[in-house]
C-alpha cells in the first residue's frame, strides 16, 4: 500500500496513494557502466545493475523505450528522446505529446502490450515493486531488458535519477545540463526567500477530508519546505501521515497548501469553510493555496519549478506578488 501511494501522487487522481520510502541506501550510482566508471560519455556495450541488483547489458543506446511511470517519461522527454519512447503509462500527461504514445496500463500493466512494442529497454520503478514483480518477471522471461529506477525522495537523488537515465540512453551531457539548470533554479528560489521576515508553518494536504494525508519528515515535500525557509507543520513526525482536523487546529498552520485541486473542485474553499477551522491562522488570513501535484510531486526535471511554485504560494511577497 505504501509504495503505491508514492507512485501515483503525481497523477492527480481521486484514489491517490503515497509512500515514504527512505533513500539513504540508494546513494550509489546504479547506472554507471562497469567499465570506465565516472566517464561522462556512455560506453556500449554497457552492463548495469538497477536498484534491485538486476543486471542488464545494453549493446547500444536503446532506440525503443517503454516508460512505466510519469516521472520517467518526463525525464526521457527532457533528454530529447521523444522519438525513442514507444510506450507510456495510462497516467502520463506531460508533455502533451505523451498522450499520443501507446499506453501500457497503470498499476496493472499490460505485459502483452509491452512485448508487442518490442522495446530495447523498459524503465520500471522501485515504488511499484511487489505489485509489479510478477509482470516484470514475465517481461524478463520474454527477453526484454527491464531497468528499475530507484525511488527519489530528495533533490540529490532526483539528480542522480536523471543522470542514471541519461547514461543508459547515451544522453549524459543532456542530463548534466538538466541537473545544472535545476540547481540554478533551486538556488534562485532560495535566494529570494532567504530573508523572509517570519518563517511560516505550513501544512501540505495531499488528500481532502475525511482522510487528510500530509507529508511529514523524511519526505520530498519536507525537504522542499526546508529549502524555502518554511517549517513543515508535521515535520516532527515521519512519512505520510493521516491527520485529524482537530490536530490541525491545535497545530495552527500559517499556510495550508493543497495538492488535490485537479480532482477536487474548489479545494481551497473547502478548506476555508471546513468545520472548526475559523480560528486557524491560515484560514483567517485566507492563506490557503492549491498547487499542481505533478509539478511539485514528480521526481523529474520540473521539480525545481515545483519548488518555485511552492515558495510563491507560501511567500508571495518574496516574488513581488
């Protein structure tokens, strides 16, 4: 259950589930070729091990790629691999061109469909292991090369993911450029919020009442809040937690961020009019803002833009808004 939560947070569906898998164990560079380690230019044939220790050998840069989750797809497009992408998940919605690709399903993916696309490489994801294991085994048994991308729960691990996929696809230079651009954006955002007068306590809701879930400590969102000089209202806890409205009132957030507006119309007014919230500072000051879950939650090239979106929602004055 926990792993499914993370995989689909960025899909903005009504049935979102989230996870809080730690990433400390994934500090190694899983996509580094075994020969000439550290060299930017990919060396083919390339033998690599993924996060599951599954080993594959790529004779050349893949020319037909299936991406099984939206974040992988966004990375591939950013690397300039739109022509090589032959299949994507049912939930891929960015960029718009992804809609025209063959769909391979979602949490219950279509093994036969993937095989019919004859991919050189399938990019799976650690967040769905357990759920996907039987199907991934069928793909491997059919001779298809499957690489499982590690969970990313920090900017650093997101950078590593982009660089890993860049190496697998002979796009290391492009991956490095993307990472540097992201780092520049992150620094620009941090510079703008560095001198805010009062550090704000922020509650992030990723699902509405009656089951209000929020990212606490040791999550990507917690890191994002720390980076922009804000305090996570539930940062003293860990993982993705379910909150009672009474606990929110007691903790009294200065700002409430919702990420479910795409599938819950008028989400901000729902919070503003929530029973018992009249004296909550965020409600009194009308500091309730909905942000795009895809931009702020997908571990890919747009994550730095998501940090800016989040910072503007919390400290609009720092951006002249």
